[in-house]
């Protein structure tokens, strides 16, 4: 396997005498490769690089701790890596990310190690590192599949790729734990608020004004909980945006059009809010796709298209444990379903598809066709409207199509300019 030429290289943003103090903001990274020199590269890149995304220049994330850094654990074989994860799990600890070489003779492969690690720690974020991504896809066990837990990195890699993977996955790792903590506290919070409300009702039985005030405070508290949940999930979605410059603008623009269509169709404010959140993160499942596929400047082959079609299910898997007051996870799962049953992943048809998912499906097609993609130029808004009009009632919801066409033809909606970050 290739020896990287970066051995001993000093990067411009590294300082030879730089040291870090270990503390709560240290993220553990496991690097596994049978070549000791590559392990030294991992250690030098990760332990000398700024962990905060954007810390080496402008545009840093203000919520990322200034003192955050990486602690790198290196192992030479797959069996050693699995044992290291086992020990970490026994301590109640886990790695923010695991970089796994695929081929590590004479022992088991990195694919075997990935399956074992995900069995020990289902929340593990694994990056399979290989020189031949295409040939490795067929070796994945059916039980492993593709999910937001399994990513690919092709050798030879650039140091900045390691830093970006480590930073993004560490941010994702921390955000997921925030979601878990929030879910664990929700029941306690609701019980606490209920007790407070009962006490308030007892004390303010004859004081209608004060009772209404207490109820209003409770409603505001619940609304704040909705915002916290939505903000946490959107933070996870940032990892997709960092890997695909088109995804950020696409999701935002689809959300704008979907909300306008829903309002035109007379959806209630409550449903419009759920529609906006679901459409703003409808492609979150693309975190499961290799970066080479997201930015491929040519049409995808059958295997790659099959992988892309898995993003709806992957998005549902990410979101289903979050207790939204709207069916956000199901909307994300169904946004590629079609009225005649030709969509995916479940082949649903007609009223079996959520109305919000049908709206997102129309908005997604219009935005995609009218925008530039790596493999083709924009097809134009007129062609996009022709597509949904011709297949109205066959593939696309008639009411959603009519609302979309009316909004655009009557100049009551237009896309904001795409912005790539």
C-alpha cells in the first residue's frame, strides 16, 4: 500500500513547539494502519492541527470550543483496533472518529473491523481509508450497508482532509450526545413543568390573570424546547454542507419553495413549521455518501445511483429518535416517493405518502432541475415547471403542482441566489 509523501512534512499552520493541555474539549481519534509511518502522519496532523473548524482562518464556528484538540490513539492491526474500542466502551468512553485502513495484512481487513466496531459502539463514526474505493464497495457485508456511520476516504489523502474529517465528525459526535441528553431530559422536564403548573393552578385558582400568565410561560418553554431540538439537528446537518458545496444552497432553496407552496395550499402555521424544518434538512442522509459521488462531474453509474437512493433511509435513521412535534423523519424518508408508486425507498403511492412529503417532492424537483449541478448546467425554471405539469397527477401531487406553478407564473415567488460556502 502506498507510503504517503507527507512524512516529516511541517505544515504552514503547525508550530514545532506547539503544546496542548488535555481537558474536557479533547476529542479521541483512533487511527488504524499497518504502516507505522502513516500512523505517525495521523498523529502529527491531528495533534498539531486546530480542531475547531475554520480556526486556521476566517469563518470559524463560534460554538466550537477554543481549547478543543485531538488525542490520537494509533493501532497497527484490525484486531488491536477492535480491542481498543472494546476497552473504551467498558470505560463508558468512545472515540469521536475512527480512521480504518481497509487492507492490513496479515490480519483481518478494515471492513471486518468496521463491522465489529459498530457492533460494540453503534454510535461510532468510521472512515474507511483505501486507494480503491470502487473495488471495496462490493466487499461490504449486507448487514453493514451504508449509513451516516460509515464514510470513505481515498489514498493518498491530503492532511487537510484528515483535519476536516476529524473536526466535522467530532462536531457531529458532540451534537449527537447533546441530542441524546436532551431526549433523556425531556420526560423529566415535562414532569417538572406539569408539577409547576398544578401548583400554580392550586395557588391561583381565583386569579385568572396569573393563571393565564403561568400557562403562557409554559407554552414559551415548550416552544423553546422545539427550537433547541431543531437547532441541534441542523447542527448535525452542517457536516453534509461541509462535504458538498451544493447541498447547503439546495436544501435552503427547497425549504423556501416548499413553505410557499404549503402556504398557498392553506396548511396551518403549525404544519408549515414542520414542513419548513423537514425540507431544510431533507438531504441530511447524504452524509452517508462518499464525497467523490457528491461532486462527481459526470452521470452516476448504477451502483453509485443505488448508493444515492439510500440517502432517504439514512436521513430517516438519523432523525427518527428525535421527538419532533411533527413527522419530520417520515417526511425526509418519503420525499422521493411518487404518486404512481415508482419512487423510493418504499414504493408508496397516492395518499399513502404524507402531504408534506409530496410538497417537498415537487419543490425538490423544481429546484434541482433549475440549478447547476457538477454533472450538468441548469436546465432552466421553465423546463422544471414543464416537467411537474406534464406529470401532474402521475408522479406529482396535483394540488402542490398547481400551487407551485401559480406562485412562479404570478411572480409571487422567486428563488434567492445560491450561495456556496
